[in-house]
C-alpha cells in the first residue's frame, strides 16, 4: 500500500527530475554567439598589409556627373558648409590624377554634409575594383571627412572578396577643387590589412 509519505517522496523525486532535465535542456541550447573555427572562414592564413593609391574623381555637374544631390542643403543653414546636403556617388577611381587615366574601379556610396559651421562630411563608400586579382573585390570605408583639412583619415571598416575581414584606414588629400563646377580630385592612400 502506498502511504502518504511514499507518495510525497515520489512526487518530490519526479519534480526534482523534471526541474533537473528542464534546466539541463535550457543550458544545452546554443548561445546567441558561438566561437567558430577560423579555418572555416579562411582565417588561418597570415594577414597581408597592402597600400593602394588611387584618385577619386568627383564630377558634380554637366552631362557626365557622377555625384548627384539627393537632398539639398537645409535653407536655414545654406552656408559654406552646405549643412544637410546628401549626394549619392558613382565616382571613377583612376590610377593617375588625370580624369583620362586608367580606371581601376568605382566608388559607390554617398556623403552627407553634417556640420553647420565647416565643410565636414560623413563618407560612406564602397570601392569596387576592376583590376587583376582585386577584380570584383571591395574595400568599405565609413567616417568623418573635414574637407578643408590638408590630410584626412577615414577608417576601413570591411570589404569583400580578397578584402574579406579588411581593416585599416584611408588618407585623403584634395589635389584640385574647381569652385565654378564643384568638381573635386582627391588622392586616396588606403592602408589595409586583409587575408
């Protein structure tokens, strides 16, 4: 005959077993972020440090414009800073400073004038390369560009293809600005660590 004491002990053991298996199940579920084997992503190789120099041709006017305004400057702040201006770009990247130099890729992205007091741009660009082993690969940058400074630095935040897991920085130097047309020539020196 089952006594009250035996029944209580049975339910206690059953409840303990259920609690144990439930907590074991919860603990056994995978975490949101799990470590992975670096070899699965090709990361077992040594990283390469590369330097690229190319010329960013920003053509803002005429029939062959590569930089198009999407949002005009805010009238209240329509000063020399062009605060609020948003331009989308498809600029050519050339091997030399002349617009007729060999095209090695394009800069796709946009820039936004983000300061009320100075020509300070937020740059978001993906450099798409067409040449040699870099054909189809990209280097991506995002950062602040105080356009009137002699040298500016923008971080490399990633890439694709040969530049998967890229990191580094780009130094920008304005070589030419045409006040009448708004066209600009900028030398980019990109220092990038990649696989």
